[in-house]
C-alpha cells in the first residue's frame, strides 16, 4: 500500500486561521482549536460514518452543507460552523430523529444522560417540527444484563462500530431499511442467544440514547461511560 | 434435512467456490442461493456467512436491505418448483402451471388465506431425481402432475 504523505494544511474556520494535517477531518481540527461543532453519531476513536448529519458546516463555494466529521480538510478552505441556515437544518435533523421513534423521556432510563435529549437543550429545539410516527418495535430483554429497545434508537451505528472495531465481535448490524431499520444481533436472534456477542457491554456504554441499557438499574444510576472507549483506544496506541 | 445431505448446499458451495470465497461477492452469492432455494432461510444465510467468514449480522443486514431477497415465503407452507434444465425437460413447467392454476396464484405469490406460497428455483442439484419439487424443505423426487398436487394437499391440510 502506498502511504499518502501527510501534509500540513492551513485554512479558516469561522474566520479563524487554523492548521491541521491533511488526513484530519474538519471536525478534528475544529476540536483541536476549541471550536465547537455539535455531533451525534461521531465518537472519538471509532470510524466516522457521517450518518446523523448533526455536524454539518458550510464550506465556501459548496452549495450544500457538509458533515464535518467525514470531510477531510483542504488548503485554503473557508468553513462556517454556524449560520441561520445551518442552525435551522440541525433543528430539523434533530426533530426528525425524535419523530421517527418514540422518545418519551419521562419513562426512559437514559433520562438525564441522553445525548439526544441534551442536544435538544443545546440547540435548542423547543418543539417538534415534524409529526411523530409513533412506530412500535419489539423490545429485546432476553440478555441477562442488557436490553435493546429499538423504540429509542437513532440508528447512529455507534454500537455496531464499537462491537466490530473495538471488541472485534461484530455481533450487531443494521437490518431492514428506511423506517423499519433496526439494530439486530446475529440473524435477528434474541440477544441472549447471540453466539458472537461476548457480553462485554461496550455497545451499551457508547449508545447515545436509552436504546441499549443495563438491566435493573434506575434512571439516577445510569451512567453511560462513553469516554471509556476513547480512552481504551488511546491506550492501545491506535 | 441436514446440510450435509442436502444437494442444494452442494450447489451453493460450488457457486461460492467459483467466486473464490470472496467476501465482496456476498450479494452475488445471495442471488444464487435464492435461485437454488427459492428463498433465503436462516440456515442458508448462516451457511453463507460461515463459508465467507462474515459476521452473521452483516449477512443478515445485507439480505434484509434489498427487497429482492426473500427471507421466508409469506405462506404458512411453501412449495418450490425446480425449473432447472433437467427438471424442465421432464416437464416441471407443466407441474408449475398446474399448481398455479389450481391455487389461483403465480410463482412468487401466496394464496389469500396465506396457506401456501409457490416459488421457483433453478436446480436443487438433485437432477437425477428430476423433476423435483420441495415441500416445506423436504425434497420430493420424480414428481408427476398427480403426485405434486397430492404432496401439496398433504402438506397444507
Ligand atoms: S455486549 Fe459487546 S459483544 Fe455483545 S453486542 Fe455489545 S459490544 Fe458487541
Ligand atoms: S442502539 Fe444506540 S448506539 Fe446503536 S444505533 Fe441505536 S442509538 Fe446508536
Ligand atoms: S457527527 Fe458527523 S454526521 Fe454524525
Ligand atoms: S434441474 Fe431440477 S434439480 Fe437439477
């Protein structure tokens, strides 16, 4: 494999001059420079899939918003991380995440420690912009420690990636398409019967919502150890 | 029927081998498996996953993403008629036509009471037993117009 030479590139984010390495994404360089860009599916240490579109930014000369987590930096580019259009688009994206499944926070174990909920406070999204679909999916509570509730899943695929890339089990994947897409174990078998799952719990830690959670703990006790994965990867020297 | 005695798995194995056990040929293999079996059962998908050394969930995800793939026939029971060369020469098309007429549905369809799905496949790998139909996963060899309807009636009764 020919290694592409990593070069240093200079460009602007919100009129601030920044530099980064050519293999870095706009998001990484922004974070290095303490410029905040909201994210959802992104988790430091995992691969980037650009599935949620929360991190969209404007790049001068481009007609459409670009996800900062997957876009590599370019010399001389001018990036804007916030504008009325971008803010409106982010709100719409978030609103669609809420409407697709049923997010009744008051009855959810992740209440208070949910990235979806937190985002709606940060943006802020005061009210829903699209009607709720009120879909109903079956909950898988077969596993002795964990529960998979597709009704709260935002299909960020963090769980799939951590299981594949870090645990090396690839017990999870997406099945179906469109509105009916779901996280499944093996051949859509009950979690408890999954031959490939090692019950490590990493998927539960990284899930931004209450879709994957630990059994028998109350709302107050729920602590999602999302950073644990990032730390793990750093320690492995990846 | 166990995988080792089922000729359809030999046929499938051959097409996987022809593609060099290449992970990226998954979709092509799912196609030929559906042609061989009429649909993609869980055992078939697991077989493919282990031959290609792919995670179960990945194979299942791909198979459920495309509308073209059928994971199970809709009906409570199913009959798969082989339209491969050997069976065709021995009149399997007539057998299919007869079944279609009798139950008022076309191949790929399910009766309105969801009792029976009629599917077709291209060679189960049991050509010496042609013409062959498969009733709920059981191979019925050397079938005739009469015996085919008898077997189906037996199955759905
Ligand atoms: S518990 Fe671990 S092995 Fe099992 S699905 Fe979650 S991440 Fe994968
Ligand atoms: S279960 Fe959680 S981590 Fe997995 S895709 Fe859904 S929201 Fe994301
Ligand atoms: S964080 Fe960039 S698309 Fe999800
Ligand atoms: S042609 Fe029907 S089994 Fe081979």
